[in-house]
């Protein structure tokens, strides 16, 4: 079968690899659509593990089921989680499924940028979800990133009527804008330094969009009756942007750290200011099965529309072009490959 083998953002090769064979408790799925995630182009994270087949935002069709699999039928359209928690450890029971050891060691084989994927038994048990007919293959590639956003805002305890500032208007940032609006935020403000993404933030529902090169805290006050934001979501790992987030949160507010930095980055924390103003700083990583179910429900009910975020749908043969579009981050939002 064909797969896109990743070596670097500018070196993605279409290769032939063996079609996976399944065992008891496993399923084989045919990938119908697979989104390129911003994390797929983080070379500091990906290149040390290369070569490998990436892709974890998939819509797929079940083509084989192994012995003992009785709740999944051949022909079903499904979303499959690449990382799944055990559901029984102390972290899972405390609601921290995404730091579960099992989640951090599970994956499917080989990756979503391939024609077929083998889903291991534990992923079958905890990470296969039926896709409603009203959710297209392309829309289904948003299940995983939307689940991550849902988890972040749930942990941040977003409440209706507040002001939300989203720093960085890539796919994650735009989903945060959409979800905050759907959840009843009174005002959503977004930032970015790329005109294409600033326009996308306005289209996504942000009442105000600030150029990230400006004095963001001052601009937030100008647009928010002299107040800073109740919730700040940092969707970029740039040190300057994170500093803007620390400076833009109101007294008693919350900062959600949603994106990683490069390993060598140094982030200065204004500790006394955060302490004095009773600011809550939290982080969020990934999505749990609960968040995946909520994401599918939101997409199926059209409470979150994602079609306007899709800028490119390419064949697998154009994987290199797709990676370069995402890495360049100038004229694309969501890039989807269709094997």
C-alpha cells in the first residue's frame, strides 16, 4: 500500500509499505481523509523519530475485523483515536486521562497518511467511534483537534458571559474561537501576525482581531471596556505571545497554556503579578474519550461548523505540498489528505 513517509517538512516521500495484518481484537480501516496537524510539522519533535508515517486526525472505513470484535461492523465509518487511556489508573480516575501511561504508549499502525491502518485491540476498545452520516469525511478530521479544544476549555472552566482572548489563530486557535462563542462567551478576541489567519479569525466569530505585533494588552482593554480578558488561551509556543497572554489576563482570570514551546525555549513568568491578582494558570494536553464523544456530537449537531476552516484537500501523492503549506503557515488553515 502507499504511505507518506516523513523525513522532514520538505522531505515527505510516497513509498510502498506492507499492508498491515490484523490479529484478534483488532480492526483494519481504510483511511478516507486525514488532516495534517500543526504538531506534524514541529521538526524539533518529529525529525529525531524519522522516518515515520504520521497522521492522527482520520476518518476511516472499517474493512476487516479480527476475532472477538463484535461491536464494530465492516463498512462502518469511524473516527479512530491514535492515543487511548487505560481508563483505570489513578490518573484516569482523577480525570487526567491524557497523562495516563497507556495513552502515551499507544498508537495505530502505521499512521493516518497511509491507505490502511491497523487499529490495536486497546484502541479498538477505547478509541473507535462511529461517525454520524451528517458528518463528512473532511469534517471528521476535526474530531481530534476539537476534542483537545473541548478538554482545554472544560479544564479552564469557561463560563458564559465572559471575555476570551485567543492568542494565535491557527486551527486550534480558530476552534477555540468557535467553541467559546458556542459556549456563551460574551466577547471573543483573537490575535495573529498573518493577515490570512486574522481574516479567518473574524470569519470564525471573533468580535475583535488584534495584530500580534501590537500592544495586545492595551488593545484588549480598548475593546473590552477597560478590562483585560477573563480567559486567555495561548495557542502558540512563541515566547513573546505567551508573555502577551500573561499580561492580558484580568484579575481572578485564567490562562490556559494550550501549545508547547521548543524544548530550549525560556519562558519568563511574572510570578508576583500572577500571584497578587489571583490568576489561575493551567495547561491542557490532548483529548480523552469523553472529549471525542462531545466533539462528534458538536459536529453532528452543527453547533461547531468547520467547513470554512478547510483550505486544501489534496491526494496522498501531494503530501509533501501539504506539509509545506502547514509549515509555512501563511496561506492555509486546514490541509487534508485523501489517500
